[in-house]
C-alpha cells in the first residue's frame, strides 16, 4: 500500500504507543517495574566535579573499516580519516518522498516502490514441515516452521549462487494470547508451552531473488534450520564450567538448552550470525533462597520477593522446573549472553560467549581494525544501564573456509570486556529541557573502563575489585556498577559505520530520567522523563580506551523545542520517536527503525544523512501496521528488508478479537513477517 505524503507533523501527549500486552510478553513489563539499577555510582554532575582537565581522555580519531550487517567479508582501513569517509553518508541514496505518519493496518511505502512478504510466522522452514494451520498448531510442527515475533534479520549471499541468500532471523518472544484462540494465561496447556518454546530462537532459511526485482521467495535448501528453546548450546569463556552455571540437568556448567528473547544481532566477517539474549528474566518464576543470590538476581529483575509482581506470568515453571529459580537457582544465569550461530553448518552447535558478559544484550556488532583486531559493541537495553565493548586478543583469520570460520568462532572468547563512562563538554548548560548547549550541539568525551580479561586458555582475570572473573562474566551489571559506568537511556542497537568507522547507539527512551531518587540528566541523556529517545555518535579509538561523542539526534516532534537533528532544518525532517535498530545503506547513511512511537503514529523506518550539508536530514521510508514494531532493517541497493514484529498487539485485542488482519487480510489472524521493499526499475533511494 502507498499513501500520498501528508503533513509531517503530528500532535502527541508523550505516551509510548506500545501496548501493555506487548510490554507484558516482550520484556516482562520492564518499564513499569522498579528500575534494576539502584547503584550509587556517580551521577554525571559528580563525575564532572571530580575530574580535572588532565584526567579527561582525549577521544581518538582512529577510523577503520567496519563490517556491515549484510556483509560476510572483512576489509581493512587505516587509522586516519579518508576522503571516502568524509564523503560518505551525504544523503545520496535517500531520494524518496517521505511517508507521512499514519495509523494504517498496512506496510506503507513511498510512491514508486513495491513490497512483498518474504516469510510469515508458521511458514515451512524444513522440508517436512506442514503448512501452517492456526487452529491446529503443534510443537512438532512449530519446530519446523518459521518462529514467532521476528526481530533481527541477516541476508547472506550464498557463494557461487547468483541471487541466492540465507535469511537468518531471530524470534524474540511469544505472545500467547495472540497465538491461541481461547488462551487462558492462568492455565496454559503443556502443548501451548511447548509450541511457545519452539517458536523462540532463530530460523535459517534459503531465499531466492528475481532479476529486476527485490522480491525474495523462500526455498527449502540444504542450510535451512530451526533453532529453538530446546536446542543445545555450548557455553564458552571464563564462566564455562563455573559453579554459577551448573544445574541438576547439566552438572558440567557447559551445556544449555535453548536461547530466549533473542533481540537484535549482527553478522561477523567470518560468516556467522550473532544474537543478543535480552529480556530473559521474564521467563523465570520463584524466589532465590540465598540472600546474596537474591541481591544479584534483583539487579537482573528476577529471583527476589516481588520480582515480576503485577505481570501476567507465563507459568513455564509449571511444566519445567528449570524455569523455577527456587528449584534451579543457576538456570537463569545461563541466559543473557551473546549467541553465535554458524548458518553454513546446520549440524553445528551454537555458542554462548560468556567472555562478552551477561546482561540484556540488545545486539552485538563487529568492527575489524586494520591489524585484524575484532571489536564487538553491545548495549544493555534497560533504563539506566550501560554500553559495552569487547576487544579481541586474537586476530581474525582470513579466508571463507569452514576451517577459518571454526577458528574465528573462538575470537570472541579471548579478549577484554569494557564498559563506557561519558562526560559532557557543557555540564553547566544541561537543565533537563533538551535545550541545545552550543553551536556544536551536545558533545563530550568518554573512556572505556576494563572489566574482564580472558586469555587464550579461556581463563578469566577480573579487573574489578571484589569480584572474581566468573562473577564479572555472569553478573556484569554489578561490575559496571562498581566502576561507575554512565547510566544511559536504554542503549539498544550499537553499530559501526562501514564507511567511516564512527559508531552509533540507539537510546530508545527513559521515562524515569531525572525522577526523584533516579539518575539526573547529563549531556548524553539531556531530557527529563525522556519519552522519545536519542541517537549517539562516537568517534572511538576502537582498540583503545578513549572516544569522543555527540548526539546526532534528539528525537521527537521537530516542532517541539526539545528536539535536535544535528543542526539540520527541523521544518524539513520527519518526526521520529523511540529509535531501536540501526543499519547502514551502501552510501553510508544511517537507517533507524523505531519501537513504541510516542507521537501517535505507527512505528517506522527512517533514513538519516550523516555528513555534509544534509547531515541530520531524517526521512521516513515506511511505516508498519497497527500495533507492530519495525525491526531488523537491511538496506541494499536492490531492496529494503524489515521484520514486522507483533502486528495487531493492541490493548483489548487477542486471537479471539484481532485488531489487525495483516499481512493476509480478510478474517485472517495477524502474523509477524519479514517484508521486502524495492523500487520499480531502480535502486533504493536513487
């Protein structure tokens, strides 16, 4: 569907559009519970007062080539800004008519573009999968079909095959009231529990393109695979084998069944896919008996009296004791990691990397320096939590052979984990209103504080006083608290630009910023009760510990005074709210998908120019249907892919009373799906 452009500005009352049922099943009502981070580490103003100019680290200007979300090849840059980098992201590739804010039950795209659903929840992935039947679901069928609530997506070219790809997709969470007619949340059935487990995880499915079109069609091929909540994973790194990870089912502490709440992710240069386990806490019930364990669990939102209070429980512990922390106190410690999957070997065992820390990983995205050092960036998606990076000790092994890939899959087990601490250049000008402090905008400096060093033998060395290496790996949030990391407004996707090496972070929102007893405003998080979020830009010394930063966008209605678009004319931009996932196009422009639009429009996908006189120009490329979230964007010259997550999830709706019938129309139930968009006879944005 295509709508003619309308006025770009909309009225709003500042409330997120995410339905309460989505909050309940996606993140366990995280934003309505007590903030897990009640640490007393320094507020921004205290940091500034305590630091002298001699102690402020100057941000490095090192720029090296990054690996984009759609690439499986590593490439090298140098340590200086190049003309190519300076010319990147100037708006070339964003020549389309902006889509207006709307509330359509459709994917709305620019004039001159076409779209098609690539794959839906329940579509066959494996050759013996049955056709989807909403009324006759089984766990056995779901384990062979495309999972629920797709989030991250990767599109990997198949070597030697023209216009053939592997589509690798995360399935973040399940919303049972929209999956089953007559669902009773107080008494789910065993079959419903097992279907939900099978609907989590990841799907690997072959897709084939068409000449002259961006359309993609699924194929049942040799690489197709479903990874679910019962697939075996291997734990690696300094916490593997720790007493903190041992359970009655796994006394070795090295094997885990399943992966849960896989949010965003990334593609490695060696051809594997990374996935972040995010809101894992919501799957676990019960109270931890040990007071020390209770305190640690509370920092992760589980295992203490009152944890999960007020939300509708999944009741998975009814069917499997591993989801009851009172019976299996360590099972929850085995979730919250970066997962690595080899999509080219369907028989391979996926990995959970404990060297990269345990928290609510939104994603993990790779940047490779000139000398082959791998740097992985990750945000902890919680109000007042932190930004992290992992710097490898091993160098990348060149080549695309299975042997090289196997060797490179150990890179993320050896290196140093850091957490970020930021300071602002204009602390006296930040008052919580969002007022821009200078002609240069919101700017500052930062340092990466080391937490954990893991050697080639897999053994860890704690760099945090009072914590062992195993404790840092498993209770990483507590390590960040101890070293005084900067509390951010929900750091989500974290991506390095493959053209310039600059790093971007989506900070989605934080309604509690500046509330009594909570962290106050600072220059990187400059608004009280931040409902619309912002996008941070870093110039990082990738292997080192110094960076400079600025705010690229302070999101919201451009008519409002508390918004900022890198100095670009605000009368010429689209309203944008709650940035979530990030991607780059072949021209080096940033693309942003949103989740929870607080401007009373459907969520969408936006392009942003990063350099030149168009820097900050923000244009809406598409919107998703009623109740849906825009996820996993991929932008190539031939097509744009988005994952449409939780369509029809509006309050008062359910499978018995659907508020959306997308994508199939008629009386059909809404189904999370991957959608491709392409330009008739041309390239995206050209």
